[in-house]
């Protein structure tokens, strides 16, 4: 996979992968994207205009890039989203999680805004509790009546 780089402003990196973003190309692209995230100082823009097709592996590496960027507090913006990429994002219902800009120039403007915090982690499930008895009747535990269950 060929990947081009640009720097529209100091500290901002534009990554332009070319060709398919699939299970065959992702192993080569993943370390490139990770290094770009760690090199960027003000934001990372992933321009997808040259992506010819994308599968779940391609989606997974874009999600990883988003996580790496958020862990560093960096904006991470997708631009020039092709119909092939848009279809995969829509099918996975992940469009709301990715900031998407129509152009690199608009993405650069978005990089000047504060980075949204990662979504809150859902609370851990509560420990299972015994079923409660209805008024006037003892609870049934495991199909039999037991006194003392609450």
C-alpha cells in the first residue's frame, strides 16, 4: 500500500492511503497510521479520496487511529470519504463517532477546536440479586419457594 503525507500547518499531519483498505493492506497501513498519530502535534487528518474499497479490517484500523488520537488528545478527522468508505461506516453505524470534513482545509479548521472527550465508559453491571417477593408472598428462587429470599 502506498501512503502519501502532507503537513498543511506545523504540527498537523495529513495521511493519504491509496488503493484498497482491506485485510491484505491493513497490516502494512496500521504501523504507518500509528506512527503518524504519535508524530502529529496538533491533529491528524486521514484523506480517503484514493481508497478504492474498504472492508471490516479497514474500518478497524480507522477506529484504532481514532482511539490512539483520543488517547493523546489530538483531533482525528476523516476527509474526502468515498462512497465505498461511507457505505462501510453507515453499515457499521459508526458515522457519528468519526469527525468527517469535506476537505483538508475544513479539517484543518476543525483541528483548531477542542477535542471531544472519549465517550464515558458504561458502568459495570450490578451483581445479580435475588428476586424480590411480592407483597404477601415469598419469592421463588430456582423454581421453589424459599423462606428468607428477598
